[in-house]
């Protein structure tokens, strides 16, 4: 469901991860349940808003963790930005439902890329 659907090469991924972890324009959290990782969420600064990338471990899907991860973001200091958004492939029903359940509103308009739906929310800071 990522924009780039090519297989991930581990060496390239490690370089990417080191760069992301060092970047002032990104934050990554691991979601844990009972000490076990169940998912990840990343915020990347794009102009005045933070773009969300998130996923739940394949064996832990449909248990509500996707919604819980998006909910948790509203209580986080999200790169000092007031809004967060996610762009979801049109066929990704699970992600669209999770965004809506977590209180995001669907954006309509020319800024939504073809083949995607866009969901946006104002974040609380603190
Ligand atoms: C999208 C994703 C994070 C959702 O996480 P999840 O923990 O499975 O979702 P939840 O259990 O919180 O459920 C969210 C909603 O989607 C629905 N849902 C979950 N899986 C679904 C599926 N395969 N098809 C249709 N609806 C689905 C749930 O029923 C729920 O909706 P409801 O409360 O109205 O019934 C997960 O499917 C995933 O990691 N997918 C691959 C990566 C991805 O797509 N990331 C998002 C990119 S924008």
C-alpha cells in the first residue's frame, strides 16, 4: 500500500532508516501491546503539515490497533505542526476506515492525487 511498491532491499532500507531517525523533519514510533510491537507510525514534515505513514503487523490486523495508533497521534507533539494527513490508496478500505474512525476528515479537491483519498486532522500539542 506504499507509494513505492518495489521490493525493499535491506541495505537500502538501513540507509533510509538511519537518515529518517536523524532527520528533524521525521518522527517514528513503534506501537507496543504488552511489550510486543504491533505496528509503526511515522510523521514526515511536508510544508506546514505532517504526513502520516503507518502500518499494523500482519498478524495483529483487525484488532483496532490501526485506529488506536492514529488516535494516539493527536496527543503527540507532531513536529510542531498543527495538522496531520494521510494519503490512502483508493482501494485501501481498512486505512480509510481507520482514519475516519480516528476522527480525521476526508479532504476533497485538487490537492488529492489521482487514485488516492486524503484524510486530515488538527493535532493537539503538548
Ligand atoms: C491499514 C491498517 C494500518 C489498518 O490497521 P488495523 O489494525 O488492521 O485496522 P483496525 O483494526 O484499527 O480497523 C480499522 C477499520 O478498518 C476495518 N478493516 C480492517 N481491515 C479491513 C479489511 N481488510 N477490509 C475492510 N475493512 C477493514 C475495520 O473493520 C475497522 O473499521 P470499522 O471500525 O468501521 O469496522 C493495516 O491494514 C495495515 O497495516 N495495512 C498495510 C499498510 C497500510 O495500508 N498502511 C496505511 C497506508 S495509508
